C-alpha cells in the first residue's frame, strides 16, 4: 500500500525544466562589453537580468501557446509585458537622444540626465513574476 502512495505522490510532483546557457564573448567585442555590463550590476545577477528580460517578451507567448490561460489572464499578461517593454524603449530612446525621432514622451521624468551613478534609473525591470 505504501508503494502505491509513493507512486501517486511522485506523479503529482512538478518536474523541473533545465536550460543551461553559457556565454563567453571576447572582451574586446560588443558582446564582451554587454557581458561585462551585466556582470557588474549592483542589483541583479546576470542570470536574473537575462531571465527577467526573456520573461517580459516570451512569457505571454508561452502562456498563449499553452492554451492554459483564460483570455482575461492573457490580456493582463500582455498589458504588463507591453508596459515593461515601453519603459525599456523609452529609456533606450532617452539615453541615445532619440525621443523626438520616435515620438516618445519628453516629460521631465524622461529627460533626467543619465549618469553611471543614476541608480534610480538603472534599466532594471520591475518585478515581473508570473504565477
């Protein structure tokens, strides 16, 4: 009887998905510059930064493809992702002086001067956790 209970319990345990990723760009390349930037973040590990970035774009697509989400839930995931992506677009436009070219907001908040010590505007994404 105990053996059957153990078998039933093991069937209900959630399996983990393993994805291994290793990236070793040469330091003198653009990818090397990016890797060093990610590696020296004071807020998140490179792994956390990459997972958050991937999640913002790909999770709504994965949720839609799974067919396990109601339309209302998909819409909320979409709204959250779009807001996060818009914030990233605005930050990139701001630090590259392209807000006018892309007709983006030029509010005082968006026109803050950018410096290496600007920790409130470090490009880190808000918590974007999926349930």
